[in-house]
């Protein structure tokens, strides 16, 4: 079982609002179509959710009580989810959408309803989730990132492997070399936030989230997705 995250910076042009990188998305979808293991796919917000969330001042910590803001962010993510599910379907992947606004809530942690996801997996489907706005106790609604969903899903579906496909080939050190293995995020001086608009914390948040898992996870680039799906550990392994 694999939990795979497709980064928003990979499948969209994060500098151009609501723009899908169709060439890259189709390429990734074909790689997923060649996978032999069952999997759950999660994708980021890219130029769809992040720009709307930033405009409304909503992040993973700052909430909103505006229904208009919730609808706008969720609708934008729905458009991107449709594009991802559609690309996977064209690659003969039995993909089906799961919308976190209706399946998750936050309090001290993330409460994700996993029974429907497990049920779909049992029937041979590939659930496709995405970063979204969700209800948050005491804060109205906040953003749940794709990375947070990955962290919740991996133990819930008993994933053997976790992979994050990003716009870079791994986590760089201060001399721009890919770090093969990270066991302590605090020891990596090069970690920083994304240059483009990102309300979920950038690479540092990814590494910290993956480090909390009880299984190794890989951060790698587009060129290495097929290698990861075939069982290799490209890019950076976070343990």
C-alpha cells in the first residue's frame, strides 16, 4: 500500500492563479497507472487553493468564519481535484474523489473519516484527496494541508511506503546537494519555506510532518516518481 502526494507546485503553475500544468500532470498520471500496488493519492493546492486562502487570510493556524471564504477555497480545490482525477482516469487509474471539507475536522489534531477510504480501497478504487479548508474547533475553518492528510492516511490505511513528489529532487543541504537521509529535521540548516504563495509551511513543514510518521517516507522530484512506485527510494528519505 502506497500513500502518494503530488505537490501543488508540480501539477500547477503556482505563480499563475488557477493554472494546471497539464503536461506534467498527465506524465505523473501515466506513472501512477503503471504502479502495481494499491495506493491513495493526495494532491496539494498549488495555484488554486493557496491564492484564495492567502487572500482571505486563512492558513493551517489562522481560521475564518466567513462562509464565502470557505466556499471559494473549497470550490477552487474542487476544480483542481477534478483535473487530477480526470488525468488519472485517462491513464486507466480507477480514481475517485474524496473531499476533506466533508470528511475531516480539526481540534487538537486532524480527525479524518477513513472508513469510506478503506471501503473504496477494498473495492479496487484509488481515492484522491486534496488539501482543503475544514472545520476547526474554536477557529471556524482552517487549511488542512496535503502533507497533514498524508500523515493521517499512512497509518490509517497501513501504508508500506509514503512518497511526496515535489518540484525539486529532494531536500537540499546548504551546498545545494540532495540529502539522502534525514533523521532529525532540526539538524538540517537548509530547510525553509516555499518562494511561491504557500499557506502550509513549505519544505520545513513537509519534513517535520514526515519525521513524525512511524515509517520511512521519500521526498523526490517528477523524474523519480516511476522509480519510487517500483520500490526504490529516490531523493531524500525521512525516517
